């Protein structure tokens, strides 16, 4: 018997079939350790980072607890960022899709409060959101939690780092005492232990060593003078020719400088920083996710909550101050058993950080000379796709199949030319191959979706 098989758990045949169709063939280490207790109703405090499979733990557990006949909010999942809230909502919907009549609403800043209130009035058995917006709607009396049976805190250490303790207290003081609480955190600082003691009853502690493994990541450090870093970055990108790459900087100004340089050189590059409004931020993330832009440049703060699947390359334009942050950065690649590459530009003053990184992850990385990297080509590949935004989403009953039909209908483009389609609550995004972009824009602009005309924008 396979000890990692989901069939070992008390799950229905329909649930097992759905998991198999979603690519959940075997449990990850955190799922093996946490799912039996979570399904049994135990409180858990588990070490797990983005990409470890933790969402499936609480998605399967919450489905076992839901009273489908009730429209009351029964499950609350708190996430530190808007992006993580969206990702969690999307994955929970996938995991519970075999069960009809499950309602879920996502709450975060940057969206209309009135629209969110309307969604809650219609009934939301599962609420996923950020502490700020959730606390605001609790205080307004729009989100009622008196019948909550499960509370999930995802990336709890980040929520505390971002100063959400006041909002967490506002929310948790109105919760019923009798409930299940699942707390997920990448680290176990004292304030996490204190939070757990206030919220949980005799929690089982789950710690999985693989949570910060970098075994599937090829790492290289390159010596480079600060004034040569931009050219050095260009050299590495020409050498590796990535379909997508995430570049980390320590400062917002560095992200802007890098973006300006790469764009001038001909690369398709975008930058994330704290000055962007939520709509612009979502557009940028969709461009990168849809492979309509090859390079995303971000600081650690701006990159919080990102979970980009199949990311082949991470580059540290500047090394972070902490070795743990370095490991978290490079952990964005080399996931789910796939190989990844992590490259770092290292100035003379950063060599001390290299020693700390080696000590932390028990490696013997050396600072190689950048002159050893000699790209075989100067060709800069264009991003494969173009992404369009549509001014209607899940709340307007828009589905991915509706968008695909509008694109591929009579006189339309081939289905093989359509890439990822992401339907959010109030917006939708679709990627198409660059060669079909003009035709796709014309079809979307002239076709009706759900018998309605929506605004179309090329990102």
C-alpha cells in the first residue's frame, strides 16, 4: 500500500476522483503529517510554506465540516496578502468543485466594499480574505461569524510581521469558542507560540523538514562590481534564455532601475512595488503568470504571497540581509520535484552574506567569476503570449468556457492558441499566443459573453 495515497484517508470516491483529475496523485510531506488530524477535527500548528501543499490540507478538512444546508459563514481563512487570498480561493474552489452548492467569497482591499457586502448577503459558507478587510466587515456587521466552525490562519508569521495583530484580535474575539483552528507558519517565533496559545486548544504540532529544502535547485554565485551589476544581469539572462524569471532586489528604486535597463535592452520586464494600486498589481501578476511578460522584478515585500508555478529561474540582483530570506527567495523555483536554477550577483561587500548562506543551508557555494559566463547568443526572446482583461468575472456568472467560446466561435482562433484563463470575482484574464493577438482582441471586442458586452483591455 502506498503510504502517500489519498485513498488512505476517509474521503469519498467523488473527492478522490476530483483530486486525481487535479493532479493530486500523492500526498506531500505536510499533507501526510497534517491531513489525518485535520480531518479528525484536531487543532493544528503546522510548519508549511507556499507551495508545500498546505491549501489542500485545510480545503479537505473544511469540506468535511461544512453544513451544506446552511448559508451561514462556517469557515474563515485569513491570508497576509491579497494575492495569496486569491490563490487560496482559486485552489479551494478546485478542490471542492465536486460538491455542489458550496459558496465562497474572497475579501480584500482594493475592491468595492459594497460589492463584497452584497456577496456576503447572498451567503458565503467559506470566506477567504486579508485581516484588514475581514476585520472591517466584521466591525460593520456585514460578516457574521457566530456559527463559524473552522478558522484557518495561512502564513501566520507573515501576518504578524505585517502588523495585523490588532485586526486578528478584532476578528477572533467574536468567534465561537467551540471551533477547529488550523495555523500554518513557515517559522515558529515566540509570537506565533503566543498566538497559538490564545486561539487553539491542545494543538498538534506538525513540522516537516522538506519545507525549506533547496535540493532541486542549482545555485550559482557570481562576483560582480556594483557598477557592473546591470550588465551582469543582462549576461545571465542571455545565457539562460528563461521563459520566465523572477528577479529579487532589496529596494524599490533598484526594481525601477533594473526594469528601465532591461526594457531599454529589449527584454519584456515588469516591476512590482508598494506604490501600485491593486488593479495595476493584479494586471502585472497576470502578465507574468500568463507568460505575456518574461521577467518580474520585485522586492521581498512586494513578492509576498506570490506562488508562480513552473518558475525555472530566480535571480538575486542583490543578496538579502538574512540567509533565511535567501532560501525563501530561491524556493520559488525547483518545486514539486522539478529542477530550478537560482543565480546571484555578489559584490565584494556581500561576500560575508555568502558565508552565512553556506552555513545556513550547509552548502559550499563559491563566488564564481562572471567572466566565465559567455552567452552563445545575443537574441532576446519575446514573451510567448498576450493577455487581455475582461470587465466581468465570477459574480457576473462568467466562466472560463464562456471566454474560450467567444474566442474560438465562428471565424475565431484555434483553441490551441488560447492559454490560461483566470476568472476572478469581478474581472477575468485570458492569454493568447502572440500571433493570434490581433484576431483575439477583435473577437473579444465584438462577441458577447453571457449575452453581455464587456470592456476588453490589452495589458
